[in-house]
C-alpha cells in the first residue's frame, strides 16, 4: 500500500460523520460487505473513495 492510499483512509468515527450515520452503522455495513474494512483488529479504517461511491449510489 502506498502512502497516498493510506492517506485516503479514515477511522470509523470520521466515516460515520462523513456519511451522516452512526459508527455502529459503519461497522454493520463493513460486516455485511457493503464497505471494505481496513486496518487492524483494534483500529478500523475505511477508504474515502469507497465511501463517496456509496453516497453517490454506485455501490450495491
């Protein structure tokens, strides 16, 4: 992973704020495969481009 790719990832709290949902919703979506979860067991991160696609409705 390049530094640029890492820079495009945000923690759960920021992902939730960006989409206007709760952190629990972000975790559920990741568990269900709607979005990809990156990071470690203790620190999840989510890709900003993937979140933007979700908002635009281009992801199932």
